[in-house]
C-alpha cells in the first residue's frame, strides 16, 4: 500500500453515519449537504484499498452524484466530472479536440502567428487529469480547479455520472483502460500509466435504465442505494429534510418545522404509491427536497404559510407524468382537481 492511501482511508474512517457534511461548490456542482451512511463509507474504503471503481446504483434522486462530491470534499481531493449522454464517446473521458476551431484558425492563417500553440485545441478529460495531472499544463483549461488554483491536488475523484445512458461500448472501453492502467493521449509522447501512488477514486453512477456488461460490474465495488418501503421511507425523507432544512443551518430561524417535513413526506409517500400503481416513475428524494427548498424561499420562517403553499404546490413537484386510462383513477382520487385524462 502506498503512503497516501492510509491517510485517505483514515479520513473516511473518521466519518460517522448520520453526520452531515456541508459541501462547497466543486466542478460545477452547487453547494449542498450530504448525510453519510455507513454503507457509503465502507464501500468507498473498499474501492480505495482495492483500487477499483465504485459503482453506485439506484433510482434517480437518491444522492448518487452527491456521493462523489462528498467524497472529494471529505478527502480534500480534486473532483473531475463527466455526465454521460447518448452521444458520449469513451474518448471524451480522455480528451476533447477542437477540430473546428483549429480549422478556422488555419484558414485565418493564425497557425503562423507568434505564440501560437497546438496545445490550446486539446482539452484534457477527467481521466487524463486524474492519471497525469502534471502533463495537462498548457492544454485547454486542464489545470483549472473550482477555486482557480493550479497547484497539484492531493488526489483525484473522477465522477462518471449516469453511465447507463451510453451503449455498452463505453463501459467496455473503460474496462480496458482501468485494466491496463494506461491512457494513450495523442499529443503526449508517451502513454500515461497510473502509478500505485496516484490511483484515483473513480465513482460511476447508474440509474439502471440499461443493463451494464457483467464483466464491467465484476470489476467494480458495487454500492446499491436500496430505499426503505412504507413508513420507513417517510422517515428516510424526513431525516434528509432535517439535514438540509432543519435547525442546523446558517439561520436557524429559517428552519422548516417538523410538521412541514412530515406533511410533505406523507404526501410524497401517497403520490409514490399511486405512481407505482399506474406504472409510472415515482417521485423521490430529489422532488421532496425541491419542494422543501421552495417552501423555505416562499414563506421563510412561517409554518402556516408554508403549509398553505404545500397544499398548492406539491402536485407540481411530485406528479410529472401524464396519466391515461385506469392509472388515472388512483391519482384522481388523490388529486380531485388535477387535470389528468381518462374515464
């Protein structure tokens, strides 16, 4: 084991389940709060010690992306994030090359101007930064961190978000890279080889909209965000509501009351049950927190006014899908004024 890893692992071991960590903005992610779970801590420690990617599975809105943010913040490491989409290619995790801009500059004869440098067209991707931070100097915006500092980070957390949006070529290509621990970057003379001393913590999230290759999953540490059911799910929501909007914030006078947290959770639980009965994606933690944030903004410190707003707004926060046929009946019973279609 390298000298750096015991320090990082010890930082994670000092975290306590239920502890709330205030997160500063990183890599375009907004400030937030993260409530630690023991399974998150244990899985991250295993991923660090085994030098394996941490694959985080679960439905949308359960804090998978935020976990990478929290790990980077807790470790004091840089965060490099990539959100996967249908047109995303494996190469994008390594670098982007701005061919259009280079062609434009060539046509304008800028390539002969003093100070011109080919490096400006190459943008380092998350894995290039994590595997070879010192080699990114001068390339695109490769050395820019959230705080604007260009000093070498203590370590790197790479977030590959929503990998299930890509086809199987992406996880298969990633499997090859992580297996060989070598990156081929065209403008560099030699391949980048990740040493034991600088192996990054790679966090990969999936909403499980598409099955991942079995070989890829076998080579990951897997953390599944299993959600409680029934009344326990309401407690899960309320615990997170307290962490984000309870008395432990900059201005306790703005804290949402326990009654508001419970009222919003009870309504979400009902809508969740009805959505599942109608075979629709159910609302979850993300919608719950969005609604609480709106209540705090609309009626700061006024529980009665917040309750009135809650009665008006929850349908727009929680019910996001058009319902037709038999599935509309349960929702209409719950929302008599909701304009769903059906018999």
